[in-house]
C-alpha cells in the first residue's frame, strides 16, 4: 500500500496528524496549513521527505519527494516539499 492509498479521501483533521506522528512509520508529519483540516501534508522519515496535497477533484497527490543524505538535510527536504505543495495548491486554485 502506498502512502497516498493509506490516506482517507478527504483532508486530514488535526487529531489524525497527531496519530500519524505517533506511528512508527514516520518521524515527522506536519500540515502545510496553520489551521483547519490539512490539505497539504509533509511526511518525513530518516531517508526521505514527501509532500502530498489534497484537492476535491483528484484527492491526494504526491507532489514531491526529496531523498535525505549527507548533502540534503531534513530541513531542506521539508522546505522543498512545502514549496512544491504550495505551488501545486496555487496551480489548482487558478484552474
């Protein structure tokens, strides 16, 4: 099962993000938005960061994946994925 397949067919509630943070599969799960249901989410492990976004037509979409290594720190991966999610959401809102 892929990350996208494991998500519900709707934006995530704050308590769901809390539950995902407690799961052993991820080291960090954060919403891109500062409040309300999360339509943009960043998932991080020790080896990658993934940015996913939700829209009402397509559901969840994997927008960006950044591999973490000696040259790419987690903070850089988080920033790149957040930028990609925000860009994806802006493109969706323009249509």
